[in-house]
C-alpha cells in the first residue's frame, strides 16, 4: 500500500509461444532523451499517434500495474499476441516505458494493427495542478514514445492524506482538468477522463468543466456495483472502465455459491461469469491473471452471454464491499 492507496500487483503469463522481445537499452535511451528534452518524438515507428478512440466497449483491458519495465514489456507483448486491444497504464505504475517497445514488437510480428489499439494512462495525485499535470503528460508522451496520448485520466481526485483540505483539493482538481482540456485542445491527448472519482467529485467537475470527461475508471465488481455512479455516468455519456473486476480474487466473490452454481450450469468459471456480467453491464473490465490458463479464461468471457435470470442472480451479490482505497475519504 502506497500513501494509503491499495496498489495491486498484476502478473500475467500467457500460454503463447514467443521469443523474448528485444530488450536493449537503445529504445529506452531514446525515450529517456525525449523526456529530458520535454519532447514527444522518438526515432521509431512508435512516434505515430495512438488511435483517437476509447477502445471497443464490451472488451477487456489489460492492466500493467506494477511490474518492472522489462517484465511489463514481455507481458504486454504476450497480451497483444493473445488478442487484447486495450492497455491500461499510469505514470505511477512505472510501466509506461515498457508499452511502446512492446507495441512496436507486436506490430512487427503481425499481432495487431496499431489503429485497433487503445492505450490509457493516468496522472498521479502528486502531479495534480495545472503546470504539474502538463509536465506529467509530457513525461507520459515521452515514455510511450507517442506524439499524442490516446486516453489520459486523472488517477485520483486528490491525495489520500489523513488530514484533508477540501478547498485545496477542489482547486487541484479544477486546475488539473484545465490542463487536460488544454492538452486535448493542443492535439496532445485524444480523450480525457477521470479515475476513482465518486459522484460528489464528478458533479463538481461537470459543474465547471468546458470539456466533458469521456471515461471514468473505478472499482466495479458484483459485490461492489456502484449503481448510482454508473447511472450518473450513463446520463452524461461517460464510458465506465472497471478496475478490480474480480475483487482482487476475493473468495467472497469467486467462491460465492451463486457463481459456483451458475458456473456448473453453464460450464464456465466464476471469474468468467463475473467478467461477463461486467461486460453485459456495459463496463470495460481491466483484468489481470497469474497464469496463462487464467489469462485465456479471462478472454473466453467474451464468447458467451448470460441470460436475464443469470444477470439478476449476479446483481443480487451486491454487498458494498470495496477491495481498493475508498475515495470517499478524499475531500
């Protein structure tokens, strides 16, 4: 746990036969030089802009928190080979520098067309404020070797300090959002949004923003459904991405009798049922796995559909149980 925020380790291994990616220092050296010059230009095919899309709703995102860059690069390459088209990273994760070379390698190997790929990154709460947010975005551009960020989110609505400063937090949120609006106006970011905002934070933003957020990433799973927040997002055409969609593997979710019963009836695992529930709700789950078998299992949640009665049964699992930091504590 870092500064009171639950940071979850994502370790993904895919059952794909791959030679190791090129891990030389030249690519990272180029990116480091670009960062030092506050430049977003790298001397490779990764200089092309990421696609101006949110990614296809009804898919799965691949999370990259919080592996070392070398490990993250291989994991991202394997994820792209397996069929993931949405990558989730953040300035705080330390995995941004691994994404661009993995994308280049995947394209070179014919695993994907870059136009089909969406990359999400985020500004950490230590970088909130107008100038700091601009600087954070420039670092992300350099790390990702991109001339435009696909989707940029404000990671948290403020620092999770023990002693809160409501006015300061509100000012930081407003200044940070102005920076995102400016970045978008300058063509440096395609889509802007927020992460871990509750309804209060979101209402505050909508009352003052010039550009509406297009994405909210938040904790969502059958035991923590945030129905009012999701409905509020739907009213304002804000796409919802679900982090912790399997509640960090909680036995309270994955060993729940309802999921065990439905899984037996449908020939599916509890994890597949939870992910499929999220997809049918219109969320985009950001998933992780610890084995190649689990990674394949996650992707297989896209190839079946739950009945209305099965969806209702999973809806009934709501318990209000969070597994990540409670951002209601942020003033």
